[in-house]
C-alpha cells in the first residue's frame, strides 16, 4: 500500500522536476543562441514554460526512477564559428545549469537556516521540511546532470566527447543520431533492470550532494 508520505513526496517532486528540466533545456537554448544560432529562439525554446521542454518518457522516468531527460533543443551548428566546440559548449550548458541549481538550493537553505537561528525561529518541522525540499531539488538536478553526461548519443556527454573525436568519427556519429533515442530508451530499461545505474547515478548524487552540504555545514 502506498503511504501518505510517499504520495506527498511525489506531489512535491512534480514542480521540482519541471524546474530542473526547464532550466536544463533553457541553458542549452541560451548557449546556442549566444553562439549565434537563432534556431532555439525561432522554435520557442528560450522560455521558462516547462511544457515547451518536456519529453513524456523522460519526465515519467524522472518521477519514477529519479533520472531522465527533456525534449532536446533544436540547434543548427552551422552558425557556430567552430562547429564541434560550439556543439560541445551548448551540450555542456544543460548539465552545468543543473549543477548551479543544485548548489543554489543548498546555499539558499543554508541562508534560511542561519536566518532562523538569528531571529530565534526554532520550528524544526518547518526547517526540516525546507531542508528536505532543498535536498530533493538538488538531487533531481544532480541526477539530470550525471545522466546527461553519459557519453551515449543523443545525451549531452556524447557531444562533449565529440569535441575530442576525429572529424570523420564525429560526423559519422551525428549522421545516425536520430536513431539513438530508441536505443537509449531500451538501454536505460535494461540497465535499470540490472541495477547498473546504482553506483554511477545514485552514488554520484550522494557524493556530490554531501560535498555541497559540507561546504555550508
């Protein structure tokens, strides 16, 4: 039987996931636009409206498994001065945005806790609830960051890695990119079945999150 606490956590998770996914894709679009590509703006992706960025399967995975993806931002690398470097920077912008949001979530909680102490507000249930939400939001962002940095097309990590690949290999990889999404979905479910993600995704989240928390302890 599903507990009340579990349902509350999932309800709270929905807006947190929407913000994390939106920030990730918006960062992609903004970076590409700053590098001279008008495509993200023309496609309406330079927006905080989460429904412009959501991918159904990726969003459900975020809610159920704790990691996933959003709808990729359409870009045109032909506008970049250096196609490979521009594509890598655009890909890296999403995970970087997630790291910044995770860092800010814990930082803002630290400020909130110190203000509570300074004014003598000792309602631990409120402080604990804010802490739980901050950690949950940070965890979703770190999950998005780590998952998307896996160097498997069409994830961001493959494009970052592409900057170091020979041109022939790089363009060959891009040529078949549209076929990789289906393969990725199958691979994710296979890896989930055998718990392969436990050490990389969940272990990585714990490691980075603890480091951030200790920074503000």
